[in-house]
C-alpha cells in the first residue's frame, strides 16, 4: 500500500455565527494533496460559509484552520483564534478561490486580471507574470482573449478567466463556489471542462456544486453538508448512489432527472 | 419706450471683467484643490471602522452641507477676526469658505464612489492575497474614480458658481468686477448678461471636455 498523501488543508471544529444565527456548527475536514472534494447541500446549508472560512475570507467563530500542518492564527486564551492580517494575506496566496459571480476586475484587460496578483503579491517580474498568465489563459482555452476586456466575454469565458487568475498564483488548494451556477446552461460545459482539466495535473480542489453528474465523475470524495454540519461523506459511488442518510437520499432524489 | 441695449459699457471695461474672470478661475481651482484634499480625508474617516473618526467627519459633512454658503463666507471673513483674532484676506476667507464647504460635498462623492464598488471586487482581491492597501489602490479606487466622475464634475460646477459669493467680501472676481463696472456705467442688464455668458462659456466648455473624457474611459473598458 502506498503511504497516504500529505494533508494540505484541515479544518477542526469550525463554527461560524452571524449575529444570533449559527451557520456552521462544528465542521471537521481534512484535505489531502490531490484530493478533489465535492461539497453538496441545499441552499443555506453553509457551503459558501465553509469555503470562505477555509481561506479565512470569513473568520471562523470557533475552531482552527491549518495549512500545510501549520495552524493559522494563535489562541486568544478565550477559546478563539486571533488572526494577523498579514498572515491571512499570505494564507490566501496559497488557497485560491473561484466565485459564482466570477468577480473579474472590469477595469483591467483579461491578461492584466491574471497578471495582477503574481506581479503585485508574489513580486514576479512583468515578463514572468506575463508568461504565467499566457500559460494559464492557454490552459483554459482563452489565449486569444488576452487583450479583451472582461465585459466583452461571455459568462463562461469570464469564469474561465477567473480560474486562470486563481491558478496563476499556483495555489496549493483551489476552492470553487458554485462556479457554474450563474451561467446559462449552454455555457456550463466549457467551464466544467476547464475544471476537469485541472484534475489531470493533480490540483487539489474543493468545489461546491449542484452538478451531481459532474461531481460523480470528478470528485474523489463527496461531502454532504446539512444545517451547518457534515452529515455524510465518502466516495462518490457511496454518497451519491447509496447514501446512508435519509436527508442525503432525499437531496439526491431531487436531481434524479440528471443521469450519471 | 423699448429698452435699448448698449454693450459699450462692457466693451470699454473689458479688461476689468477679464481680470475678474481670472480671479474667478483662480479662486475656483484653489477651492477645488482644498475641497478635494479635505474631502478625501473626510471620506477616509467616514469609511474607517473607528467610530471616533467616523463621527466627527459625519458631523462636519452634515454641518457644511446644511448651512448656507454665504454664512460660511461671512463667518471666515468677519467672524474669525472677532472670535480668534485671525484676519484673512478676502481671498483667504473665500478660499477657506469654498474649500471647507465643498469638502463636505466632495467627501460624499468620494465615499459614494467607493462604496458603490461591489463587495465581490474586494473579495476577489483578498482571495488573491492582496493587501488592503494594494487592493484599494489597484482594484477599488480606479473603479470608484470612474463612477465618481459625473457627480464630481457637477460639484465642481456648483463650486465655480458659488465663487460669486466672494463678491460680498469685495474680492475681485467676475461678479465683483461686474458690480464695479455697473456702478460706473449703470448698465446692469448688459454687464450681468455678459457675466452670465462668460460663466456659461467656461462651464459649457469644461462639461464638453469632461464628457469626452468619460466617453473615452468607457470605450477603454469595451462597453
Ligand atoms: N455575511 C452574512 N451575514 C449574515 N448571514 C449570513 C452571511 N453569510 C451567510 N449568511 C447566512 O448563513 C446561511 C448559510 O449561508 P451560505 O453559507 O451562503 O449557504 P449556502 O452556500 O450553502 O447556500 C444562510 O442562512 C445565510 O443567510
Ligand atoms: Mg452558496
């Protein structure tokens, strides 16, 4: 037996409260190098909040996140973590994120969108950043759109640029939050294909998606989130075809028209 | 008897009016500069997470937005010497009044532009590990600036017209120059018509330039 891949990212007892609402109620998660984890769950179950806690875009109310075995922040002595802004900036250079709404920078050309962080955050030279950006744009099939403005692209193309932008930082983990949910149906395929291509290079990924067919073939592990907790997790064959939990089964049944 | 227009009062006093126009332009530009500087500071204070900064900025903005500008002119010209023994020239008092009053309006223009940039832009930048300062400079400000342009230009035009209040301090700008000419020639209709036309010409030209700049900005983003 081969030894398991190292743990890249882990979450321990993550809770998140907004005002008086407990959105995450203790989530434990271990992500090993090369894993592709699909996170499922109905709307409002806390999927986005979980992803946003993993890259500290949202500070967890309780619990800890560790990247490469190093716990982020330090205990404040009252059971919570204190975070240093500079440390969080560094963490976020290692954990990429793709948003449902793309969030491209509209005042920058496509290639400038992709070059911005390698150049400004990683301190790459202009030539290096340009080479990286050209490579990543080619990887998502948009080399010829380098000098276009985001507003000139279709939603599918914009999302592929957003993927290229995240990958230009060469993150250890890539988080994708419903990357195809705001796309017209005919544009979903091209974005899923770009994401699928990343698995060939062994990229570690967590994706929140409602595309169960895609999740089935793409993910190495599926996680079903319900009411701020991980209700069920396992290989896609098990969770999607033979769910243990009644709620998971009912959730999947709502998508029965989709074959996988 | 119908009124007989006679513009010789204007043509004979051209130089007086032109130097008045010069005074108006200098006062306007200086007022805009002061307004931008203080306004940017106020906007930063209002956007800060600290209540001790937000509160005084809000109070300042509300005070100067909701009190008549002529009162500010008198206050700086006549009030300061009495209250604090600080005597300002008519230019100094007018500049202080214009700059401080417009800072309240500029602050709201700047703040409005910045908060209008979608949250997703901040999140995208932060998710790439950008520091707040860099994110603000590279991502937020350029987008905010574009949205501020139209209201900013409008505030500048208001300020230019407000400079005429400096005539009440006998400061030599266009309106005061016109009053002097009128006193000598008793041709108020012609003189003030020309004053209006001069303002119209200057501001119309400025608005054409700013529209052209805005159109160019839009074209540069492919929309
Ligand atoms: N910034 C926030 N402030 C208050 N409530 C929030 C915030 N973000 C999310 N929530 C709430 O947390 C719950 C889970 O949200 P979310 O993580 O977006 O769910 P999902 O992505 O699974 O649909 C929802 O009820 C949502 O209203
Ligand atoms: Mg969500």
